[in-house]
C-alpha cells in the first residue's frame, strides 16, 4: 500500500517517465528498390504515478524497456509513413491500453537519407543528407491531440540585404551601426497543427513539412532584414499565411555573428569580403507567431529531446 | 512608424532576445592569493518589442552587444559573489534602466576550480574541478523575483541496494525483474527559492547551493531504491525538508543503464561484477517535488541555456 | 642566451606550434551574384624552436596571433579558390619569410553551402549543405610539398548485398553468421597527391575532390560486401585506379552496427525490416591503399585538427 | 582463394581492425565495501589480413564482436587492477592465441569515481570525479611491449606569473606584448614507459600515473612562464627527471586565450580583473620531451581513440 505523505510532507508535482532515444531504422522493400526511415523516438508517459514516487511500488508502471520494445514492434506491424503518424499510433496505444497511463508524449527526430546512384542492380544504397534534423512531438490525453512539427540545425546565411541600426544607446553601448552585414542563423523552429480531433481528417504530414521548410527558407532569403526579429516574423507569418493547417510557429534563432575583420593594419581594405565566424557569445532571438485568434502553446524554451 | 498587422494577419506571441553565452572570468586579488569566478552568462530581455518584429524598427532595442558589455562592466564594478547575486544585479539593471524592457531573465553556468598546491610563492594556480556545472536562473519583471538554482552532469552510481520489480507486464514486456542492479544517473536538477521580494533578506546563495548538493548526494546514496522514481522523490523531499529557503525541486534523471553481461557462453558466472554501460536508449525519469501548498513553476522540460 | 640543457638533461623532441581553428568566411561578388567559401584553418609551424622551450626566449617565434592575421589578410589579398591552393600559399609564406621557420603544415576544414532559390533580386542566400566536411592538409619544408585531401562524416548505408561469415571462432565467439545485413559507416578518408614539386603543374584540386567523392560513393554502393575490409579496399582501389593524381588513400571506417531486433517475443517475424542503430561499441576498420610502388605516408591515426 | 592483385593493381598498406569503445564497468566486493573500475576499451589488431581486403575471405578474421566479448570475459576472469595491466593481458591474448594476428594495440580511457559519504551501511555509492580522463595504450608484437599512459581534458589556469614578449614582428603582427597575462590550457599528455620486456618487472602503473599527474600540475603552477612552450618543457622535463620509468613525454596544449576586456569605453580600468574566455581560434603548442639518448616514438598527433 502506498506510503502517502503526511500532511506537510513534500508532495509530488508534474512528473513523467519513459524511454528516451530509441533508435529505429525501418527498411521497406519494393522489389529491388528499398526505402528507409531513420528515427530517434522518445516516449514519455504520465498518469497515476504517485505510488511509485512515494513508496516505490511499480504496480502501475509499464517499464521503459517495454516502451522501447513497442517502438520496434510497431515499426514492424504498422510501418512508418511519417514521424507524426508513427507517434500518433504509439501515443494512442499507451494511453488506451494502460489504465494507469493518462497522457503520452512522443518525440521523434528524423534523419534524412538520399539515394546513391549506382550502376549496380537494385536501389539499396543511401547517403545521409546531414542537413537539418526533422522533429515531431505528439501529445495525447485520451481526448485531444497536440501535434508539433519542427526542425533544428538548418544553417542559413545572407551575404547582404541585412542592416542593424537605429537602436537604443546606453552607457554600455559601443556597437557601431551596420548598413550591410552578413546575417546567419541556425534555424530551430517548431510549428503546431490546428488538428486536435482524430475524428477529423489529419494533415498530410510529409507534404506539410516539405512546404513549411520551403516557406521558411524563401522568407529568410527574400526578406530585406532590418533586424533578425523582423526576419523571424517574416518566416513565421509566411508559414501561417500559406499553411492553413498550422496555427502557431516558434523560432529560436541564434545570431551567428560574422564579424568583418579589420585589415587596415595590413594596408588592406575590407569591402565586406573577409569575415570571422564567431562561436560565442551569440545573439539569441526567440519568438512565436500566431494565427490571429489562436493561443500560444509551444513552450518558450525549445528543447529537442 | 510600426507596420501593425492588419486584422487577420499573423500576430506576435511570446518573444525575447539577448546575448547568450558571454564567458566571463573574474580574478580577485587578496595580496598574493588570487580568487577566480568562471561564468557563462546568458541575458534574455522582453517588453515592448512588437515594432522590431513587425517593421524592423530598432527604436526600443538595446543591442545584444550592449548586454554583453554590461556583463563585463558589472563584473568589474560590482564583482561576482555568487551567480545568483550577479544575475539579480544584471536583471534589475536592464528592467529599471530601459523603458522598453519589462522583463529580464539571466541564466548563468558556473564552472568550479580548485587550487593547485605549489611550493611557489602566492596562490594563483587552479585546476578546473570538472564535475557538475552549477546553474542559476534569475527572472525579474520589475516587481517580483524568481530565482532557480541547479546543476547538471553530476553522475552518480550505486553498485547495490537497487531493485526493479512488480511492474506492469503487457504483450511487449520482456524485461526480467531485477533484485540487485546498478543504479546510475547523471543528475540534472533545479530548485526554486521562496524568496521573491527584495525587501526581504535574500538567502546565502553559495551556502544554499553547497547544502542542497550534499542533500541530493546523500539521499541518492542512502536510499534503498525500488525505482528511480522513488529515489528521485527521496532526493527532492530531502531538500525541501531540510532547506526552508526552497519551495520546489525538479529533477530530470536519465537511467544510465548498466546491463549485466551474459558470460555463460564462456563458462563464467557473472555475479553482479561485469557490466556494459549503455549509451542509448535510456530511461528518463522527470518529476517535481513541492513544499506542501506551493505551486509548480519550474518548466517541465529542463534546459540549460 | 638560450639555457641549453646540460648533458643528461631532458631534450626537446619533435615540436610545432601555431593557431588552430581560425574561422574565415570569404565573400566574392560577381555583380548581384555572391559566392562564399567557409573554412576553418589551422597553422602549425616548426623550425629553430629550441630556445623558446628551454629558456622561454621568443626571439624566433612568430606569434600565433600573427598567423591568424595572415589567414585573414591572404583571404583578401589572394582570394580562396580551393582549400589546397589557399594552404599552399600560406605554407610557402611562413617558410620563406621567417628564418626560424623551416616547416609549415596547414590544415583546412571546408563547409559546403548551397544556394537558396528565391524570387528576390540577386543571389546572396545560402543554406549549409551539412553533409561531409572537406579536409585538406598541406605540408612544406621549403623544397617538397605534401598535399593530402580528405573528408569526414559522410555517412553511407546499404540495406542489402552485405554478409559476414566464414570467420575465426574461438572460445569467446558468439556472433552468428550474417547472410544479409545492413552495412553502414561514417566515412573518414584521406588521399595523398603525387604532386610534390611546385615547378610541375598542380592538380585541379576542386575537380579532383568532386571525382574522388563520386568514386568512393559508387564503390561503396556497388560492391557486394563480404566484409567491411573488402569494401574499404574497393573504395580505395577505385580511387587509385581512376585518379592518376593520387598515390595513396587511407580510410577509417567505423562499422555502424544496425542490429536486427528480435521480434519473436511479440509473435512477429523480422524479415530484415526493423533495426536498432547502435552507438557503442563499434567495429573500426582502418587501412591504406597504395598505388603499386608508392610508399605509405598518411599517418595510421587519422586526425582532423 | 585470395584474389591477389595483379601487378600494377593498388596494394594494401598499413591496416588494422577491432572493436572500439567497449564500455566495461567492473565491480569488486570487499564485504560491504565495493570498488569500481570504469573503462572504455578499444582493441585494434593486425597481421595476415591481405585476403579479407582483396577477396573478402574472413578465414583469418577474429570478429570484432569476439574482441568485445573477450574484454568482458577478462574483466571477470582476471579483474582490472590498472588500465595498463588489463591492456597487457588483452594484447598478449590476441597475439598469442590467433595465428593470423601479429600485433595488438589496446587503448583504454578510464573515468575516475569518488565515494559518496553516507550514513547508510556499506560503501557502494559513487560520484564521477569528472576531471581528466586517464588514458593508456598498450602495443605488442609478440616480442616487444610499448606502453604509453596519458590524460586529456585536465584544464589548468594561472592568474599571473605569465608573460609573452620579445617575439618576431612581421607585416601581419598586431599583438601587443603582455607582461602579466592569464595562462590557461587543457592538458593532453602522453608518456612512454621504458619497460618493453616482460621478463623485466613492470612499473606500478597506478602509482606512476598519480605521481606524473602531480609533477605536471606542480610544474605548470610553479613555472614563471615566458611562453607556453617553456611551460610545456618544464612539465615534460620535470616528469622525465623524477620518474625513471618514463623515457618520453608529449604534450598538446591549446592556449585557451583569456582576453582582457577593454572597459575604457565605460570609464572603467581593467587592472587584470575581467577576462573574456575565448573558444576559437586558439594557439596550439605541441612538443615531445625525451630522456637524453632516447628516441621519440609517440606520434606527433595525439589521438584519444
């Protein structure tokens, strides 16, 4: 029997548990043409978990090892069409099959692969694309779904059409105004879908991802930037305006500073040609863009796992 | 003038900006005896920032470069007694000195150094301790303070007094029960202080950190563990019960699996002696422990920067 | 005057010094069309450096800060056509301009960028390709050049046409033979050019890199693999046979194990469909392939910086 | 039968293979007092390996999976007294038990743990020390042993007693001379033992490691530094002079620059108090120190795995 805390004893607050970073690679064969999906899946479950914290009773605990097994079994039984669809299936399973589990959150990282062209028969050779990591998070409480897609580590750079001036100067300000600077960032973005009710048709998750990625790239490239904040808003609003399935976008954009090197000691002029790409510190710009009338639900700190 | 979105246009949600990861090392000289503080400071500001997102006007934007300069200037002007005290000073400065800035959040990582004993005169040689990273987060909105301290990467291990059994079995469960296992985790913890009103005396931040660290280590070591959840609760409740200045503790504990290697194919018995320390996947146990009557305010996903 | 060690005192062996990881981004403008080169340059110098070690006299030491400045100045003065050409220019400068410096080794990492298509005027937007990192190492002693090109972190995978059987079994062998397995590796390769004499025409470094990369990918994809060693030799020999400018190739290939998950406990058959992508341990296969009659000069341990 | 290359075909050069990064934790029980050793072991084998490269025949290949199993079995059968002793046992086994294997190289990383004091019965709780990683490399060719010990990631810092001046100035030199600077580095060191013949008594490996570590720390701390090269030589010569079991020491020392922040724009003087700890670029100083009459055998590029 559970050792319920006495009045005044410390009480349990929000909690969850699961298996993080289960790496699954699924091969599908279409004759001699093979397809692969390469995911990193993290399961997080919560519900009636007081006893295991207070007394150590595991009577309501599905082992994290079991959640790992379930990922592999579901890859076989149901295949993996998209990270979102796979996560939805997992979340529904855990919430509907275990009385003690009331909420599930599935996080997925997906690594893209390209085919290697070869004269050999068949198509079974791949090279990892190595650009951004695609992200998906699926949360389910037995009634309502919340699906957030995203990406991280998509590094972009404009060599011109960016300035930064007209800002506040105080006692500690030494930065000179920039009329033509390099603007670079490693995009970390998340976007939340309008879809919450599984009696309604779900979006085409893969198509949506591809289109959102295009919009954010073209908005970054096509915006004459007066500040990274303005570029961020341009990227987010472009997505919300063009993709009706998305209600909210949040970006965390490190300003990857490229400092113009002073070459005058060497008798040289640096006409926006030679830059030092700095590591730390970096500016960090974070903001949410919302469809008018929608609520901000993506957490302010973006996390990957 | 700001280009305010038309009705129906996407709107700006929660946002903030600042300079992340300013690395500052402060040397203090007490004759030939030197002291150092080694911090990584991230400043995040928010307030009246609509214009910079909608139109790119920087009229209300204090540059992130200025916030970096301020960190260095304050290290000189005021010294660094503790990460918390330094962060409080910075946060107050930004909120009270700039009309457009209404909230500041300062995050600090601190790296500990030990003295190197030497026969040379003076005491000015140090070796980085390299164990946990100390963390502090200070938030201020002009009225109320929220201070959260913490640590990450403190790796602990018990070679016995840990079991895991009596759990739910479903179709996908294959894990055998363990009556004597290795329990290991890399502690990531955050604890929130009761102190919110700067007319009240502040805690001794450094003393508090040292005592909390001791409590969590001794609770980990002294608890006979039936589950990592139980150990987590023991660690959190020990802190809340012994440290009146703290209202809330949250831990994120990866279960760093140490699997007993099957040596029977080699005619050997493995009597809990030889383990494989696995990387991924890992169990992940996360929970908050609260002083009775207090509210959970630490975000569910712990982040470092 | 130098404090030359007394007979019997410890003596200085091989030594070098320089500035590592100078990050330089060079923008070239062709009207509204911009081009970028993004390098990480490490300079290592050696020569008459006994005094600085024995007595601390810096009379023969060109500061590492100066080597950093030289990288930036040369990017402006001479541009960057290829990592190899840029490194050759730097190495020649240090060896020929400083009497105390007899040998220079320049290492370069290069990060590739792709254009972002946009409807905006001009072409000045880029997204980092994020696949392999291109490498170059240039060594010069005033007479002879040694140029080694390479890459790291090019991850490739075949879903079939790989087996592993017929191996030695001893008391500690438990591995079952595999008749159809996934073969995956993160290629780290280096190849040494025949060119050593700068009175002879140099290869087209960029063209050579592109062709070598194609050959190694097509050899990986097109080889029916009985062992990763065999695949490695196929990759190396393909390069040596097709590229007369290259005398030697060395690969370090981690065998990124993809273990077939046992689904039988769940009543499922795993017909080479569902794999666990493991982190550690991993097989590590390293070998050099030489043009007949040539000498192995690439160090057995590949290092990046 | 092996597909020996035709005359003129590319030939195999230096090669080796094995299992890298086998993580083994060994628990030893002395009643209620437990001891742990925590190693990361990499095995590298070479010998008659032409066929597996040329034809894919595995007839002479002991699987890397077997070398992993052997690590675990030996931990049980023989225990782990030191990384060096454990590596010697493994190397001898592979070379003497397999006709096709002529040389073995074992690399070990060791992670140190400290006890957690607790009032609980027994002593079975540990916290990872988290400072340097101890390294050992053992090579054996059936006759001669070569043992190299070392460490990496031991970060040290002096707040004074370091200058840098009197150096060469050329067209690209802008660095001002420093009469009192912070000197900091993350020590990576390797030292080679005189012992090569196992009919002679071996050193006390653990005692030797502890003493070498003390000498390098005290030499770093106690040397008034005119250059990092001089400090390096002081560290190496101190070891060679005090430890007769060691013939050669090599260090790779990144100069972790701490730049004095210019506070004059804020009306403040920076009297060697406030520093910016920079990431990249960094100076890199590498040198070998030898017992007089000994040969340099440690490779110029230090690698960890």
